[in-house]
């Protein structure tokens, strides 16, 4: 079976929509808004969490699950929905995802208890996982050549921009109205998306009529879900020995062995079985969730490796900067959002340059320029961070960083999918999205560990040098680190602990710098990884989906 050409043309199901040039671009607005919906929501909630805790009296365990349940379900099911979209219709799966996301958002907006809110977040993760890979496959099947590069640039800039706009929107909605509007805003936006997609985005799918391999779907859900859980929660529960109990609905993990290595072991077993099963079913001519032959496509295989590595450092700064801005510089949630807006502006600005630049230097050339800009921006942030840093240099550096994100994210996506047969674009998009999501989870785990461990060590050393007794030093360090720095303002307000607060501010600034440098190092490795990629030009790529081209 060839890995570079579709074995049979993709066909449409149901009524198709005329795809004149203008209508295609209006359809892209709807697709981009769908992506913006899921990206912004994940960052909005981070800003709203303190208000949610106050209103619903959440326990510390419930707070963690409000934040992480969405990410875990999202990462665990991406691959499934990408493959199902090829079989049952890409537009159909995207629309179902938007409806699920809207319904879950309404439940979250009216939730009166922590468990109900967590359940709503799980459903949001399902909806988000349906939207992201199908948005990619719809772009891949609708646009070709130079237009495809522009469309992916818009898609990538939307992701980078909304990652920064989310905290601003969340801060405004939460402080001006209520945290419930951070979820409620998804209803009108979702209705607009549905209208645009129904009117301007054509349906397409693969002619494949074989059934779904549900055993493989279960294996990938368990494998990627537990992998994401281990990467995100390793610092909380201990990488080998338990440092705090894991409690789920009254059940508690009581072993001295941390649940994290167990999660990694089960994840590895599930994914190994999944890969073996996929090879065997493919060779036997039976349906499989993924076609291992896709990894025989050089651009797809190497592009996914590069995307995973780049994702390790790409959005890590979004983790540490809000903590530092609010707890060290004393910014409000809304002010933090305004500072991060520099990233969004840079990302959107990159989409304009992406129109003509690939034609001159190729898609991989644009990716490399973008990664270099990211390295400069994030390393610069590490250099300027201090307890007395002003907002102006940060905004400028975040603009450079966001500009790089806007260039690199979209064009790298285009390179990964460039040689994937359109009939398998949902499957390919699901794999690509999963690579990025796992890379992001690993980056957050590593950068979070660097931030809090270095901040804790620095604070402990400073307090010891000040002559603070060991017991008091441990108590202060634990209070500051366990609260992610939110204890610093209270320490600063008490004259008896003002000196400790100053030391904590310096320590968190140092930790933020170190995490920025590590993110920059990941991006340098990602830049090296792109050397294995063949440069792409706008006219390159597979034949468009006949269902779209004929409509």
C-alpha cells in the first residue's frame, strides 16, 4: 500500500456547500473561531479558579481536577476523533464537538458543586478533542497550494493569539461580571460557529466504509490519558515515592509508591499493545484506528517529531508568567491579561507575513524563522525578569515570542500534513494534534518542576542566610511553593514576614527565569529537529479532496 498517494478518492456525504474563494475564507473564520473557543477556554478557567474556589468551596483536590480533567480527556481522545472524522464526516464531527462543548459550558456555568463542575469539564474535553483535529483536516481538504499555507497561518495564529487573549478575557469577565460568564460566553460564540460552518464549510470524508476498531480506541484513551496524567501530575504526587495522597471520589491511593510510575507503566503497555494491534490489523486488511504506513511518509514522521519537541517549550511561558506577574509584581488578573496581550498581537501579526513569505523561502524556512523568534523572545524574558521589572520590556519580548509562534505553529502543521493523502487527513491531524498535546504536557511538567524546585531552593538558601531557623524556613518555603506563590502578598503585608516576602519574590523571579531558559533550550532542540525536514513550497502537496474541488 502506498504511503504517499490516496488509494481512492475522498467523497462527500450529505449536501455540499459551494466553495467559491470567498465562501471558503468565510468558512475558515468559522473553523478558526471553533479553535479559538477551545484554546481560550482552557486559559480563561485558570484566571477564574480563585473565584470558583471561593463560591463553590472547592477542596484542593477538586481544584486540581477542575483544571486538569479537561486537559486529560482532551489529550486522551484526540486520536479517536481524528480517525472517526475521516469515516463519518469531518464537518459533522466538528459540529458535534461544538454542540458538546456548548452544552458542557452551560452545565459548568450553572454548576453549584465541585463534582458537577468537574463533570462538565470532562465533557468540555471531549468536545474540544472533537474540534481540534477536525479543524485541521477540514483546512487540509478544502485549501491547496498557497491558500493552504495562508489558511494554516490563520489557524496557527489563532492558537497562539487565543492562548494569550484567554487570560485577558477571563480576567474581564470574572472581575466585571462573574466566573460563570467565563463558561457562559461559549454559548453565543458556539452558535455563531455552527452557523458559519453549516453555511460555508463543505462536508467531506474518506470513502472507507470499514467499522471502527473500538478496542484500539480504548487502548489509546487509556494510554494517552495516563501518559498526560503522569506528565502533568508528577510534581504533585511524586515521580517515584508518594509525596501526597491521590484521592478520587472518596478512594485514596495509599501505597508508598507514587501512582505516577504506575500510570506510566500502564500507559506504555496500552500504547505498545495498540501499535502491535495496528500493524497486525493493517497487514490483515482490517480496519485500524491509525495506518502505521503514515509514518513511512518522511515529512509526516519527522514533522511530528519536530512538532513534539517544539511544543515542549512553545507555551511553557504561559504557565510561569501569570504566577510571577500576579504574585511578585502584584498585577491583577486583568492587568496580567493585558501584558500577555503582547503575545497575541505578535501571533496575529505573523499571519499577515505568512501570506507571501513561504513562496520566497519555503514553509520549513518560515518554521525556522519562527522558532528563532520564539527563542529570542523567551530567552529575553528570562533575562529581564526581576522583582522590579516593568511591563514595557515584557510586552515587547512577548510580541517577538508570539510572532514566532504565529509563524512556526501554522507552517509546521502544513509541513506535517503536506504529503498525507486527503482521505486520511483526519487521522493524520489527530496524530499531529496528539504529538503537540503530549509535547505540551511534558513541557508543562518539566517547566513547572524547574520553576517550583528552583524557587524553593533559592528561597530556602536565602532564608537560611538571613538566620531564619530551619523549622521556620521549611514552613515558609512550603507555604510559598505549595500555594504557587499566592502566599507572597500575605507575607508582604505582615511586617514580621516582609523580609521573607522579598526573598520569595526574588526566588520566584529566579525560578521564572530558569523556566524561560529551559523553554528556550527545548526550542533550540526543536530548531535542530527541523533540519531533517524537506522545504515545502506553496504549490507542493497532495491532490485536493475531490468532494471539495468539485463543489
